[in-house]
C-alpha cells in the first residue's frame, strides 16, 4: 500500500539542493514520488510516496548523500 510521508530538511538554500535531494531519495526502492517545498535557510518540507512506507534511516542517508542536509522525521 502506498503511503505519503513527510520530512523536514534543513540546510537547503536553492533549486540545485532540491534537485540533488530529489534524485537521491527518488532512487530508493519503493519511492515513487518526491516533492520538496524549499524554505531557503529554514526547514524545507519533503513529501514522498512510498510503497509500504520506508525506513527513516534510508531516507536520512539519501538526504545526507545529496549534500550537507539534515532530514528530520515528522
């Protein structure tokens, strides 16, 4: 069953940040859609759709791999 999950991300400042994180998170198994509402210098909101949910540690690692960003579980 597909679930919609929300995470906060800090450290993002531009569209390139959004693109990098979107690519890394989209590559995770089961993730079918990623949307990020950028808040420059604040806490951006990432919403993703994943089949049967997804382990936060995998999301956190993908966000960190994209750059110096920190994922926050919601």
